C-alpha cells in the first residue's frame, strides 16, 4: 500500500450521502402548517403531526446506523 492511499480517508457509498441529504430536507422542512391549521387529523388516536415527527426521527436514526455499518464495511475492505 502506498503512502498516498494510506493517508486518504475511505469514502462512504453515495447512497449514504443521499440518505443524509433526504433526512436534512425532511427534517428541516416539516409540514408545520399541520400544527397551525387547526385540523387535528388523528391516526390511531395520535395527531398526524406527532406521527410525522416520530417517523422522521426513526428515519434519521436508521440512516446513522446504516452509515455506521457502511463505514465498518469500507474499513474492513481496506
């Protein structure tokens, strides 16, 4: 292994970066109008806004775990 390859950090797959970008867009641009329009649509007895934020946080957590496993795989491959 050459010196240049040894110092260069391993890059993550592009799908990880794309997933983080989607996470950022969804998390930073939530449908806040749901909270202010007065409509209290319920899903399983819970307001839709609460379910949206639970889904977004679950997706972000899953992307972090997936990025970790992708990084481990890249490091193992060398």
